[in-house]
């Protein structure tokens, strides 16, 4: 892939964040999602690449969402797989909560797992604990492994878990072990990425969330030298059949090399609302301010980018 794509992709997430941030706290998650999607598509189609959405919002008849199989880019340049979540945390934006992001990931064609839209059990850590976790091991064993890798007591380890009834057993086991817990209402892409940054204070992520989000998080963690493991959790016979049709083995532990292959991938995200890692969009007079992160696996480069965007010149959030 071209090195210049990294900065081009930031323009995409910036546009999506600026457009959706207008809906913060207004209780209208669909409108926020649609604003992010429209802006993301418009800017994507100015980028010199031949992209195909392999992780998106659904099938073609669900447009205006960025649908699986949709072609993005100018039609010139590298052939790439595209994984998108124009607004990771629609409920977060609707309620004015924390950690909503506009996120995307790309890799060379054929290198991203075509993850079905279903649940995936996940465990994620940053670089210090790579190779020490096992999704099939107990919560306590994984806490012990992370604590040892990071030279901490278990009581000082912070685990992130989506605040869902299905995670009551995990939460109970974490509390029994004496670990600290950060419950999040939505946004497990941010939860997984935060394990790789000391400034967030998060050491490990446990629990199930969307499989597509698992692949997007895997790209980010590949760039950061972290690790995520996953196992598909179909909830119906239809989902079981879909896995079979896609050639996905139920019960198999999906490791980094299964989720994102090859030595190169790019991840970009822009904060929509404030979070531990990124500041959300701020509107100041005729300007909008954004904070983004973009990373590339091949070089290991991570860039934090502050942007100031004229809302008079580009009122709809399109970024030059």
C-alpha cells in the first residue's frame, strides 16, 4: 500500500466525526450514523485506491449504509480491503457519552477476515502482555498472566468489559479476583485499543461484542504490537449456517494472523465524543476541531493529529 494513504484516510474519519458530532446528546442515533456514513463515503471516493468494503453495515439493499461489497475510492491505486464503522458508538453519541469514534481500517486485498455480523467473544491486551493470554483460559488465569507481564498486582490490573447482562459471570470473577473494572456501555473497539496505551489506564479487555468490530480492533492492535483473540458466537441456526457458508470454523480461536494477514495494514480513528484516548469534536465559532490517531503496521508509526476545519468553507464536513 502507498504510504500516503495514511494521511488520506484521516480525512475520511475527520469528516465522519465532524458530521456526526452535531447530533451529540440529541437522542437520535440513526441520524448521527447516517451523517457519519454519508460524509465518510463522500471523502472515501476522492482517495486514490480501489477499495472493497469487507466489513460494513450490511448488504447492498441496506444503503445508505456503507454496505459489504461496496466499491470505494477513485478506481486508481492499490487494491485494498476496507473495514468501516462510520460511527462506533451510535448510542454514545445519542446520549452524549464517552468514547464514540469514527473508525476505519484497510489492508491489502484478501488480508482482512470477512467477519459475519454476529457476536464474537474477545480478549485483548497491549504489547507487554502479547503471547501471555488465552481466550480459553479462566478470567483469573488471564489476570495473573497480565499482572505478571506488566509487573503489577492483580489488584492493580484494570479490565474493560461491556456493561451487559451476558457479562455478569465475567464481572463477578473479576471482582472475586480483586481486579479493578471499567464498565463501558458501548464502543468495544475503543476498549480494545485502549489496552495498548498506558495513558488510558486499561490493561485487558474481556467479553463479547460484534465480530466486525473485532477485526477492526485487530488492525489497530497489529499496528500497536498488541493482541486480540476471538471466537465466533452464533445466536441462531441461521448464523451457524452463515459461518459454514463463509468457511468459518465454529469454536476455532481466531488469532491475529486469522483476523488480519500480511505485514501491512492501516487504522484511523477520530474522536466524536471525548474519550480516554481521543478528544471529541469541538465547535468553536466557524471552526471545528478534531483529534485523530492513524497508525500503520508496516512501519509501526502512530500519529496523533489535531485538526482545525473551517465550517464556512466546508460546511458539510468534507475535508481537504
